[in-house]
């Protein structure tokens, strides 16, 4: 563009235009980057996973949205590093009055980031918001039967199951300021920004789709938790490959939720980076649209078709090739790192002949073009939506398409951004949410003590934007309700195992691969827990931003160095000045 803009301009005009372009370019670059003051200790994370959808903690489904506010909002309690117990947060202590009642004693010196004191009224209001039908947290608080405020710093909960209450509610529900949220006309549509919490971090700057900035909150009630760096910058990238390239370029200091396996060697061989593997909490799956009210191909509502597709998918091969061996076959909607995972479930056998037999017996005959059709003449031709930001998932989808073609099923793979996927999946038809796709290949991140993923398959979850299968089974629904009355972890496990068996047999989801958390960071920083399920940059470790510190405050390691924005500014400035001063026109 520069050559075309100035090729016919006189010498004076060229200089003016060049200086104008330089001004615009420098302003544009500066606008896209957070300002870093000299002498500040800054830790930068590049995120290439599913995009941040909202900063409203009651409507988000994106892991990144939860992670960046984990230390911005307080919780009643926090889960310990090994998920074996709970540690104090806003609640300094608690006591069990009976098998269904727990009383929390709050710290008395907590304030929100705007200086307003935090009281039991804020706790009650936050749980009230979480319990609304539009809230993504409603399943978490279903276990709560009643709340009672005893004084400003004491709140009592009556719950149907104390183990589930701590795992799903006490440790997950963000405490928001009632004095702000109660004045909103519609909290369900609130963006959540500006964010006002009471945690050790403040969210001080946010550029949608670009980055956000977290800084210590000096008024936090546990000063020993305050982070060891001055700023944390989370940068958003279109995919994990772009985020990993940013790490190589020195634009960021760590990458989440994982690095692409194709870049493992180049990162691991660079002494400026530490590449490591943590226990995985992420798995990829294919969701079949079985919603009778959906607008996808109706043949997917036939269990015979879904079973044939399962038999025609070599999951072990996918895990070894698409994810380069850093994954293992998934067998359930709860990954094997989850304490409620049903260990008896095995992947469906890969057997193309059996898949053909199932389809033939069900009356799906080959058409003249090699694609099977139903008795009503509907072809078994489907479209599979895949997030473009996950190259391994896209490759897996293309391999699956080849297997399915061999049994007479046509599969078109469409890779796109997650926003476009969501718009297609949860389409709005005359004000009613309908599943508008055939199937999608996506991922879930499930914490080791979390069973709320089982709520995704309860009847009616399509309208809340949770269910991408539209699955409905009265037997499943009634059994799921009993989990909220479980009195022990063993009883929760027993019910969860049976629910997983139902889903395994009904196949609304075809679990594919559990992904090991292969991540990387610059050796300039230390303080990370590599054993945390999902890894320190996987979106669930609440210690990461609090414990990170500079390993070598002065020395610069490979991959660290001067931020690329500074290099870019220098290069653009020098190049532009040379161009402006040149006595001849570029050709």
C-alpha cells in the first residue's frame, strides 16, 4: 500500500505522507499493546484456547473467562493443590452443625476493589444470582436448600449434600458486590466489565479480543497471597499455534491451554523454555444432534447410526497420530483424572465391518453415489463443525471423515472460530433456541472433583447454551436428581458411574481423546506447580498468578528478551525514517 500511495507524489508530499503513515502506524501498534513501565515485573501469558466470551461469571462457559477472574473474585473456600481438601478464602473457618448444615465465619477485613466492605449479604446475593435459570452456575447451587445470614460475617447454608456443596458451590461461586449487581436491570446480559471483586488481583485493563491486565490488590485480606510480580498480562490468540509462536518470538512468557504437538521439539530444544507435561483435564468429543426439535440431519436420532459411527472411529489411532501420542482414548464424559470417572468403560471397538452390519440391519442402503440413505430417503450426509484454533482436532476430523466414507457416510468438515460454531449450534429460530447443526467436535475441561458436566445431558439444557447434543432421557434425569442428596463421596461416585453408563450406551457424545497438558514457559519465570491437573496454564490453577516470580530478574534467556512490541516499534520507526529521507521513489 505504501508504494501505491506515494508513487506519484512529489518529494515534499512523500515526506508528509510518510510521516503521517508513521504516526498512524505507531499509534495503532501502541493501541494494541498494554503499556509496560520500566522496572516493572511483568508476566505475560498467551492463550490460544476457546475465546473469552464474557466477563460475567454467571453466564460464561469459557475456561479462559473463569481463569482470568479466579483470583479477582473471592470464593468461600478454595480447593487445595491436590484437590483433597479445602482451604480458607473469604470464609476464615466453618463448622458442621448437622449432616446438612454448615456455618461459615467470614473474614472481617475484606473489601471489594472499590473499597466497599464484603459482608454475608454479598455472599447470599451471589448465590442467589448463581441460582437463576439463565445462570451457567445454576447446576452448581442446586444442592443449596436455604441460606441464612446470622450477622455481617456469618452465613449458614442448609444443603442436600455437603460433599457436593463444597465441590460444586462453596469453592466455585464467585462473590460479587451486591451494591453493584443489585442495581443492574438485567444481570443476565451484563458484560461483567468493569470487574469489581475482592480477590488478590484486580482486572485493570481489558481490550476485547486482544488482552487484559491483572494487578495486585493491596487491600486483600490475606497479604501473603499477593502476587510476586507487578502485572500479569493475558494475551488472546486465534489458536494455540499462534500463541506458541508468540512464545518463541518473546511476546509472551507462557502458553495455555497447551502447545501444539508439532511445535514440541522446537520449544523443548530451546534452553530458554521449559516444556513439561501435567495431568490432563481436557478431552475432545463428538456431539451428535439428537434433539427432536433440532434442525440437523434427523438420522442421527437413530441410535443405530450413532453406534455405527462409533464402530467406524479408531480412537486409539486418533490419539496417537492427531495428538502425536500426547493423549489417550477417552471413554466417558468425565475424564480419567476425575475422581468420579467410571473405570469400567472402554472405547468402542474399531470395526468397519460391524459398522456396516449395523447400518444394513437398520435399513440404511447404499445409494448410487456411495452414500447410504434412510428408508425415507434421507442421505447419511453430515457436516462436522470443528474449532479452527485446534489444529489437532481439525486433523482428527479429516481422518474420521475418511473412515466414515468407507461405510457409506459422507462427512464434510468445517473448521471455524468458536463464536461462529456457537451461532450455528444454538441457533435462534423465532425466539426459540434450536440445535442447528449435525454434529460438532469440541472440548470440555473438567476439574478432578467436578460432576457438573453430567448436568449437560439433563433434558432442556439446550436453551441455556450448555447442551450441544439435545439429549433427553427421563431415566437419566431422575437418576441425576438423586446425586444432589448423596451423603458421601462414595455415594456420589456410585450414582455418577451409573449416569456415565447410560450416556455410554445412548451415545449423545462419542468421547475421543483425553489430552495431556503439554505446556511451556520461559525459564525467566518460576513458581509453577506442574502437578496441578490441567497444568499451571490450563485454566484452573488459582495459584499460578499468585506464585509466579522472576527466576533471573536481570539476565535474559532465549525466548525472553525485549518484548516484540518494542522491537516492532524500533524496526517500523527506523524503516519509516529511512523511507522518508530517501531521495528516490521505491519501485
